[in-house]
C-alpha cells in the first residue's frame, strides 16, 4: 500500500473553490470505519460543477471531489464488511459534506456501502454510477406507481443522451416499454435508438412555455431536466400517470400549474439518490443486474484518467458529454 496517493480536491483559493491535485496520506483521511481502495469513480453533472468551479458543491473545504466510487475493502472495524468485499458508494454527501471518490483510498461509514452484485465488475459499476443507479430508482418508482405498461403508452425520458437518460432508456426498453427520448442533439439519435428508443422529441419544444393542460401523450416519464421541461411533461401526461423527477439541469423552478394533478390525477414522484435508504439502493442494483444490457453498458460508457478531469468537467457542464464517463483514479 502506497504511503501517499493522488487525489483531486476542491480547495479554497482567495475565497473561491478551485480544483487541485494533491498528495494525501492514509492518516489524512476521515476517521471512518471502513478503508476502501478505490478503483473507479465517475463524472456526473454535479462533479462537473464542482471541478470546473461553476457551482459551489462542496460545503466545506478542503474536499476530495467525486460523488461516487467503486472499490475493494482493505480494512474494516465494522462486522458488516470484510477485507476483499467489492463495494459501491453513491451519494451520502460525498463531495459535498464528506470526502469523495476522486482518490486512490477513502475511509467511509459502513452504512454508506452497498455490496456490488456479482453481475458487475468495478469498472461496470461506475459505468452505471450514480446516474445509472438513479435511473433504476426512477424505473422502480414508476413501476410501483403502476401507470406504465409494457407495450403500452409511451414513456418519455428527458435529458436522454446523458447518464441518467441513457441508462433509463436501456432499462425501460429491456423491460418492454415503448420509450421516447427527448434530446437537443440529433446526432445522438442513432445511439439512443441502439439503446431502445423508438421515438424522439426535440428538447426545445419542451423548453417553451406551454398550457397548464396539454394534449395527453405520456403514460409516464423520467425527467432529469426540471423547470419548464418538467412542467410541460406533467401537462402532457395521461390521466393517472406519473413522472419521476430526479434532476434540475434546466433549473430548480417549476413554472407550472396544479391542473395536471387535480384534474388528471397526475403524480410527481421525487427521486432522491443521495440519502435513499439501503433497501431502495439494493433493489435498484438488483434491477440493474437483471435488466441492464451489458452491450448497452459498454456502448454508454468510456474510461478516462483522473488527470483529465478538469477538461472533462468543462465538457459535461457545457452539455458535450454523451453517456457515461468512468474515471480511473489510478491514471
């Protein structure tokens, strides 16, 4: 085990958060019960904001960035985990209030860890990452609500070319749902068709202000955009339908009406991946293990070195990243 190792940290520079590579020692890590050797992390939109400095994600500094990780337990003071266990960690305040995954080693609380299903390697786990795990939470929620049917009305996925959208499309299609993708990138249509999308909606049409009640089209939807897009999706959802909302790339506001909810019985389901309880997390990973196409996963993701994170962060914030970026923390 190395005496020191590299980490990407958010530090204070003249009162502003700034990303910087630093050498750390094990003694500098938080005093939590489980030491994990990290193999891979990922690049999510929130990571992009933190590393690029375009969003104040870290609530205390210095902070090791990276909202998720996959690795192997090295040492444990907890009876729940043993050396050699393969684990994945998503959320729990990593990169915000707790040190995250852009490092070779990290100490973590036992309750933050989820056992990695045998179906996935550590690299595949981070090809899925927080985005894919969030997509699975959304699919589980829509199925629990019961408003979508295999082969039935269209299920809309917004932000379709992103990490959540790509995985959601693949899961829904494998389960037999009719999936329509909303994207502003026509060049991504072939990629999304491969994943299982059978229809497309230009995201610009959903970004324009619309009526409180619009023509019904969607049996259900997964939305990672928020704002006007979410308001329009709700206004276009069939009576009794549901929309699982998990993101706010388009804004935190919701400039809509209660009309879809009280006149059509449309339900807005909020999806929180950060503090989701263990049972929901374990179920989401079972859903992924059972229904995520391995070929699609390979198509969705690519591996990039930790050293390239500053450039990649700028790209994801600018909307130039398609699918998932896995970060090799050793490179």
